[in-house]
C-alpha cells in the first residue's frame, strides 16, 4: 500500500487537459496540458512577481511619500537644517545667559570665574 504522501505527489503530477470550447459551435479554441503542480508553481510565481513589482513601484516612484515614515527629501533636508539652527541658537542662548550671570556675579562682588567652568 502506498503512503498518503506518495499518492498526493502522484496526483500533483497527473497531466490534465484544459480545453476552451465555443459553446455555440463546439469549436475548440485553446487546449492546454497542465498538471496541478504546474498550476501551483505558476500561480505562486505570479503572486511573488506581482508583490515584487508593487514593492519596486512604491519605492522607486513618488508613491513612497504616501507611506508613513517616508517624506519628501526636501522636507527632510529642511527639517534637519532647522534642527541644526535651533540647536545652535539654544547653545548661543545658554552661553549668553552664562555670560550675563557671570557679569551680575562680578557686579555683586563675586569672583565670577567659578560659574564659567563648564561641567561635561
């Protein structure tokens, strides 16, 4: 007795004929010899290629801007530039505040040098 696996593999390899017939004239239009394995391999190949095509279409065209997390490159560049400028302005503001605190300390009779040491 053959095992179930061998029976299943034999069924996948059985050739079947797909025939397209004109219903009115009974004329045969197309005839294909197929196996279930060929149909499965063809359908799965189509699905994989279709998925790869969609992925390539999305990532190589402006469609990627519609996805969350992907923005326009100009917008990203402007955002980075603004972040750099904001950081620079904050640093300058901290330095000026430190300078003014030092001046006030000196005017009040302090030494002023202890506040200017930057702790890292």
